[in-house]
C-alpha cells in the first residue's frame, strides 16, 4: 500500500476519535444526550471558572524511536475540532432578520445547532536536536448563508460563528538506552475568562489528538516493546494522550496520539458502512435504532445537522444484506493479521451446544469433576489455588481495562477451565475496596496462568503485612 493510502487510513481512525460524541443517538438537537457532547480530547481554557465545567487545558505524550540515520526527524500534526455556532434567523414582519430556534423552508426544518470545523496544524520538522516551541493562533470568524424556498424567496439565513483559539506545542527529545524519547505537550492558552459551560466549550480544542510521522527512524510499541526497549518504554509518561502504532501491521513510521486508549494498529471494521459519531458506537444496534425513529424524529434529526441527515438517509437506504453484514464477526486480536486470519464469521453459524445431562446447566452437578474451590494450576513451579496471592502481568490484551491491572496484587478465588480446555484464574484485586462484594456475588476478573506471577499464599501474605506494621 502506498504511503498516501496508509496516511489516509490513519486519518480515518483519527477522524473516528475526533468526532466521537459529535452526534449522540437519536441525533436530535432536543435529545438530552446531545446537550453534553465532545467527551474525549477536550483541552479547555486555562481561565475557566469552576461553574463552567471546563476540561483541563493540556495533554502530553512520550514515545520511543529507534534512529536509522543521523538525519532522523519527525513531522507532528495537531488535529482538533473548533466549535462553530450555527444560529438560524428568519425574516421578521419588517423585513429584518431576527433570531429563531428554527426556520421552515417548503416544509423542511432548519435548526440552530453547534457544529464544528476541522483544524489540522502541521509543525516544522523536528530533528531531535534542540527543543522546539510553537504558538498556534487559530482565528475566529463568521459566515452567512441565505435560506431560500423553491420560489427563490429569502425566508431566513444561517449565521455561523467561530471564536479564536490559541495553543502552544512544546517538543523536546532525549536519549534513553540508545533510543530517542520524544516528548510532545499541547496546552490551550486561550485567554478567555469562561464563566459558563457554553463559553468554556467554544474556547476549547475538541477531540484533540496528534499524528506523528517518522523519517529515518522507527517508533517502538509501548504496549508490547521488545525486551531491549522495555526499560525505556516503562519510563515514558502519558497525560490524557496515549501513543499507539498506526498504519498497517508491521509499520513503524506512523503514530497516533489519541485521547482514548487504543491498541497498536487500530482499524475501522470493514463491515461499517459509515460513521455514526456516537461514542463507542456499535453500528448494528445504532442503525436499528435509527430505523425505529418516527418520521417526526427523523425530520428533526435531519434539521439538526448535515451529518445527521446523512446518517438518516444512509440507514433508511441500507439494503438487508449490508445490515446483515454488520452482525456477527468474532475477532481474536492475537491471531489477526493482514490476511484476516483470526476472524470467524458468526452470521450463519450454529450456536454452541452444551448438554449437562439431567442437571440444569447452572447446577454444579452438571460437571462434578469441576471443583473451583480446590482446583489448582502450577505457575513457575508453584501450585496456585484459591487463596493464593499473585501479581498480575496482562499480556493477552483482552480488554483495555487490563492495562490498569499491570503490577497489581490479587487474590485467587478459583481456577476454572472452559470447553476448549483452556485454564483461567479468577481474581479479585487486593487494593479493591469492594473486594468483599466481588466475592459475595461472584464478580471476578479472569486471567491466563502465564499472565500471573505467584507471590504467596493468603496466610503468608497476611503474616508479612502484620510484620511490617
């Protein structure tokens, strides 16, 4: 794939992150959910009052690169949305424009709404020598659009207003065990004294993220670094911006600094027919919900925003085979590759069967050979069973939450097996204040044995804690 095509794929991922929360089901201006948008990557004004609910003004990331020549350099692009207020005005009795919540044109409604304008600011190339600092001024502005009916009569207008923004980007580098460590920090320096939520949002950088491209150098995965880079990778610090490798699996010249936690080489599902702009969207469910909207709700959604109209039109025209295509693809990230290995199509698959005999499936008698309270597994030569203390080292990346378990001590509550013969260890974190509740209603976290390090039996751990006190 060409460099241009790879960049475009990365931008599609970045756009999906940037527009998270732009429209929230059911995509109507009057929807309660749509009154609180822009969930991720919001850099608020530094002088916002507490009552404005402004977000923190800064984000930063650190990443590692392996230089390939003395001419190594990176190109950094800061991308975000700038709020644009769309105010609808109609022509009043005396021929003057006056504010209105909506204007109707030949039976179609046009509503006032908060839109956004994409901004992509590319910094001068950074060559890992001296640090660099860039003050970015994003101008405000106003545009007008006349609204005319089929008879070419002007019935109103749309006034779009943007407010100026100021951002500062600081770039520096140092050497860590033979690797370049690149540090990029972005700060909103808008001088506005925001007193309420509306003022804070229009002075914010929305959905802010970084795209970084390396030349004559390669990025190192911070999620799964090679052994020789593990120590410097551990020393990298992130603040509201998390770097992952981007592009095709195996590429090391593109990096996305996202405001949400992603895996390396994130991809948009090939089954998705288009963006829905709903945070953590699930295409099939949201598409079906759009299809159940009344004509009145759809009309209001179409009047809200051109992107909302596109969603309604696309869902209404979606052929049955494309809707079916949204349903049922099981992915194993550990096996996934460019050939699609690791994918299993479930759309026409028969559900798995389980025959417990005469006992109900939930009755322990369904499998008397299973005894989670006493079953054990050997890890590093140590028998681990209920009551054992282990340290968690997530490696399967089954869930983004696994990242927060790294290095934590946990108590084993059961060792269980599944129908495929794999062993899983049920845990509760020792530092979890709700540990007793988890044990009471059986809500455990499950890890594979190779993700755990034996520490001590429960009694031994208690004695050690007592000896420290």
